[in-house]
């Protein structure tokens, strides 16, 4: 059996724990979880007890995040980390280029060289904030054609929201295994170690690295108790461990640099765990899309799947927003996204099909950046078509697009600003919008 077949077989048999932010518990071997206490004098089955904190010990209960891991060896048993090449990974603050007010659009990444794993294939497009201050975010793309073998990654700088666009992933994390196919998203919390295997020959997609407060479900306000992404649809892994002795490279991204240590065992050796600092996966097709039943195009905040709040209420460090299949029924309404200038900065990607504001040029695996206050909206072809369309109820179900929307301008990395896949002439999509004014 090939590696991908094996990974697929493993992924197909997976079961999950459900519910966003729940206090889960799971044991891969019966009796591995202690009862009634976290840290008994001797943990069951000769395991080591270890706490992984995703929040300060003293944060309010609603924001407090930690998990207790019961593992074969404590994480502390490791040799020194030394710097390795950062490859194409960049971290905020982005100082190797200047923030650009222009509308920018990229084609997908070129094919990776043979033997490129998820980590080798990570390529940073840009971001904002400062990882050492735990504010802001980065946008990465990945393109891989090999599994991570005897190699494990952990990110101290933030959580990773992985958005597969092509090819499924099997994430082997400290807390267990997750499968993430295109149309699903996976989140690996800050500090949680994981290895990526491929379910198909190649894998391509997007990553939002969130340096700030962990993603949470948005408040629903007048929407009520249900809707948008429902908490019960988020799935966390069941405990699963590997007993791998021998050399395993552990790579740690720390304050923007990659550091490596060669362990004599796999750190994915957690036999049982409990807590709420957990990886999870969510199927975007489960998103309960709400919208206007009367007139006007609502703001896309109504499509927020997850939000990372900042210190100002309502002003997200980053929102993850999905444009999922939906009906448009607005009367006397220009139905696609409107022309706008936004104080927030918008990075958009496409998982499949097309997006209703762009006739062409915005392609799966590509992306666009509409920075703070840059003017954008429907391209000319879309504007002309939608202005003349007959307004029957219309199903928009030919694509799945998403947005990382952030309160701070996004600086493209030098490699993204100079990339051959950066489109020239993007401005032209808004050329030829006719003057129709009649006084
Ligand atoms: O620019 C975009 O396409 C994203 C977007 C979509 C929408 O429906 C309204 C505003 C907005 O920024
Ligand atoms: Fe926009």
C-alpha cells in the first residue's frame, strides 16, 4: 500500500469528540486518564502528566484554555534546539517590504519540487502585527507532495487555521488524528505538535496563522441561539499515540525562526488527554448561511465562522469568513458584493469554483489582497451582468470562497510582492465601468 493509501485508510476509520471549546477527555488505552485529579503522585500506566497552557493561568474562565496530557515521555526530555533555514516561512513584523495600498491578486503557487512536505511547502504571503507581542496574523499558502516523515512541527507563535484547497490532509497531532479535506478547515492550537500526511498525491491550500487571541465562535446577537457555525459541528480528535523510537526531527517556529532538535523518540506519544486546548476540524458545508430576505446585500460579517477578538469589542484581530452556497432573493437589489472601501484589510482565497464578485482571474489556490481603504468590489463584467439581471430567487452554489479579514493592514512579504504568480493588470478588472450619470 502506498503512503497515501495507508493514510486514507487510517483517515476513513477516524471517530471524533464533538463540540466547540468543550472540556473533552479521551484515552487511547483504557485506564490511562487519572480520575479525580490531574497530577496524581504516579500517573496511570507509568505515563507522565503534563499541562499545556493556551491561556495565562489567570484568564477568565470563559477564555481559559489548557489541556492535560498523559504521555510516554514528558516534553521536557529533549536536546537543545538549533536554528535551521526558515525556508519560505516569514513572520510579522514584515520589514522586508513596504505595505502596498494597491489591489493585489496572485495565481496559485507553482508546483513544488519532488519530496516537498507540508512544512517545506509553507510559503508566507504576508501579514501584520508582531508575533512576539501576540498580535496580528500571517497568511501562508502551502503546496506539498510528500508526507512529513520522522518530522514533527509545533508553532509557538500562534494557532494555525489550515484551509485545504486541493488534496486531503491527515493531521497527526499530540491529541490524536484529524482528517481535513478541501471544504473543511482544521485548527492546530498554539504549541500543539503535529505531523501532516497526504491523502492524495499533492496537497495545496491556505493557512491563517493567528498570533492573537484564539479563534472563537462569534456572538450571535439578535440571530439567536443557533446559526452560522454551530458548536456541535466542530470535531476534536480522540487520543492516539505513536511509539516511535529513534531519530525524529522536531521543528519549532519560535518568534519567527525555525528551530530544530533531533529527539530519540516521537513526541506524538500522548496516550490520554483532557482539556479544551485542542485541535479541531470543521466542515464548511455545515455552515448555516443567513442573509437578507428582503433587500440589500448584507455585510459579510454575517458569514463569520470564527473570530479572533482584539482588545476593542467588535474589532477583530482576524475573522475567518466563508462564502458558502446560498440563495439570493433580495428585491430591487444589486446582489453581488457591493463597491466598497473598508478600514479592515481583506485577504480572500478560493477553495473551489468561482466567486460571485469576480467573473475571472480569481482562481482556486490563488488569492487577492484588498488592503485597508483600497477600493474594490464587483469587476466590470459582474457589475454589468448583475445590474441587468432579472431578480428571480437565485442559488449561488458554484463555489466556496473565504476571507481572512483583519483590523490591521497586511504587508505582503518581499517574496509575495516579487512573485511571478503576482498578477499584473489586476486594476484593469475595474476599467471600462461606464459613466451612466444623467443630470
Ligand atoms: O470584497 C469582497 O469580495 C468581500 C466582501 C463580500 C461582501 O459580500 C461584502 C463586502 C466584502 O468586503
Ligand atoms: Fe471587500
